[in-house]
């Protein structure tokens, strides 16, 4: 009995030691898991921190571009200067010296200003676009001729930056963009209620300009619209057709394997390579117009096709084989089974992939630079064959400009572009949630 008890005690001790070893190992594994989760939270926190810093920097630099400093002028529209013949002919009205009228009104407001240099400094408080604002108003309503009208015109970009606190008043006069006399005139205009910040409608309704206070994103937005329309019309049907053929009808051999490998590789090719291809083929060989949305759409089609094909094939794979088999079992041909049964069920996934591909195309810059869409274009494009630029290229151009006022417009344009990209991705997520089928 004593030997059996000793053996039992020894076995129990070994079991306890084994349990202790297992528990110690579990404790180490749990500690390692806790550390891993902590590292994951730290990584997410660091990523969110830098994301907040990035967005905070963009918003802090760009929100002020949505307001523009404007100057109120009470301008007398003298008929002898604008329409000496009295016929109200638009051609004659358009040739009038509206800039001279603006300058004459400024001299009346500051009669103490004499000398050529001081007058040039005074005229510099008003944007070059003030004359065009007055001209457009007269052409729209010729009955104003002979009256005195109150007109809000954009102030010069230096005045705008001063009003927004981006230019300091302190320091020696020779080191400032605004001289002492200009600061006195600005203070007087502010005291008279003639200088204030107003919502910058021109930023959303005009094209690019050499003057920062007149520059807008509408031309680039229209160019992006035409470019994306061309991309969508070409890439979606081609991508879906290629995916359907490769997934449902193509024989499994070395050639289809080679095509699939190349499609996957094309999805990882740098976008500038597609720009070089577009430059060599569409412009140099086919002679299509440089800097046109149709060429940009063709280049972006080549770039987005792999993404759409891969997403469409994944959507087709997600449809259960029983759908195809049931359709074939009741007498449908393979093409009928695909068109009437499989394709409608896979279409939400295809559309989601297409939207993501279009969002990628909207943010591309490098391939469009290669086909000439980096040119300065002030006019709003009227079609896919007109010269145009796009929002990312517009941002690139403004970021390279030396004027301080372009800094805020660069950030503001980035905010608009990000808003479009976020909206497109949210739409893709909503579509996936709305039409997703659980099998």
C-alpha cells in the first residue's frame, strides 16, 4: 500500500507540474496576445493621428479660399464713355474702357493721391478682373448706362491675404508686398465699409486664371467630368465583357493563363507608363488632340480596365454554381444562363468595382501630365475634344505657383477633390450593402 501511495503521489505531482507548465505557457501566450493587440491599437492610433494632422493641415490652409475679399465701388456709367453713339450695340459696349472707369473712381475716392507711382499702387488694390466684372454687368443690362451703380469687385490677392491674416503688416516697408500708403488706403476702405470678405462664388464658377483672386475650379471640374464619362463608357463594357468571357467561356489553356497573369500584372503597373503609352499611341500615332478629355479618358480606360476586370471576375465567382446549373437544367443556353441569371446577380459587385476604379481614375495625375493636360487653360471646355485640364492637374499647377494666394486655393481644391472621392467610395459601399446577396 505504501508503494502504491508513493506511486500515486509521484504521478499526481507530475500531473500538477504538467498543468503548471501548460498554465505558464498559456499565460505567456495570453500576454503575447495582449501585447499584439496593444501594438495593433498603437499602429491604428498613429495612423489616425497622422491622418488627422494631414486633413487638419489641408483644412486650415484651404478653408479661407471659400471667402474672397471684395471692394465696393460706386461707379458712374457715363454714356459718353461707354456708348457714345447711343445705339446700345453689344460690340461697342464690349470695347469700352471699363478699366479706365474703375481707375477714375479710385482717383475720386482718394483725391490726395498724385504721381504715377502712387496711382499705380492705388490701382493695385483692385483685381484686374474688376473691369471684366463691370463689362459683364453692363452687357447683361445696358439700361444701367447713365446711372451710378454699386459694384462689388475682387480685391487684389495681396489685399485678400492681408485681410485673412496671411500677410503681416509689421516689418520694414521694403520687405513687405504692401507699402505703407497702401495699408492706409486699405484701413480707410475698411473704415468706410467698402472692404469685406464675401463668399467666393468665383472659386466654384470660373476656370483657371493668372490672377489668384480670379482662379476657380469649374474648368477643371468640367474637364474631369468629360474625362470620367469617356473612361466609364469605354472601361465598363470592355471590362465586364472581358471578365464574362474569361470566367465563363474561355477555355483553360496556356493562353488564357497568360492573359490572366498579364491582367493581374497590369493592375500593378505605374500609372505614368499608361501616360507614355497614350502619348505614343493616341497622340503621336493616331493624331488625337493633345490635352483633350477624350485622350485622357482613353488613357485612364487602359489604367482602370485591370481593376474592373478583376472585380467583375470576383463578382461572377461569388454567384453559386447552382444558379447556372438550374438555368441550364431548364433548357437555357450558356449565354442565356449568363445574361438572364448570373450577370444580374453579379452586377452589384461589378458596379462597385467600377466605381472604385473610377475613383482611382479621378485622382490620377501622372498619366494626364504625359498627354499635355498640364497646360494653362482658362476657358471652360464645351466637349470631350476641347482642351481641358482635370482637378488633380489643377492642384499640381497651383501648388507650383509662387503666389501666396495659390496656397489656400491648392488646399481648397484638394478638399473638393477629397469630397468627390469620399462620396464615390461611400456610394460604392452603399451599393454593396444594398444589393449584396448572402448565399
